[in-house]
C-alpha cells in the first residue's frame, strides 16, 4: 500500500486498480478503506478531499515523511526476510537415518 502511495497523492479506486495490476487481485473496499484509515490514524498518510470533475469529490491519500520512512524500513525488512527464506529453501535437505 505504501509503495503505491509513494508515486504521489491518489484515491481509493486508483489504489485498488494499481494493486490489481501489480498482481494482488481485486481488493475490496472493505479491505482497502480500513487499512487507509489505520495509515491515517498512524500519521503515515494525509487525507485531502478534492472536487470531482463532473462527479462527486474524491478523498486523496498521500504519504507523510513518517510514511516514507515506514516504507523504507518495511522494504528493508521484507528484503531481509525474503533473503532468509530463499537461503533456507535453497539448502539441500539433511538426510535422515
């Protein structure tokens, strides 16, 4: 989610579409909006209402500095975890006697 928001302010439907294109499948609003609410509560994103062009306004979400830091930390943790798993999976099994 934070990686999607790292490209600049965007709104819920566009976030869900970006995640779907990235291979995460169809993200429902019941999953997306509570997560965005938690990110806002934790000061990782800011929220801004913008007028819609010929339609209703949209709630745009943008990363804060704390959100960018969380993205960097999370990315580093994920890479370390993935390397550990890859190393474990590449080890030859120990024969049992």
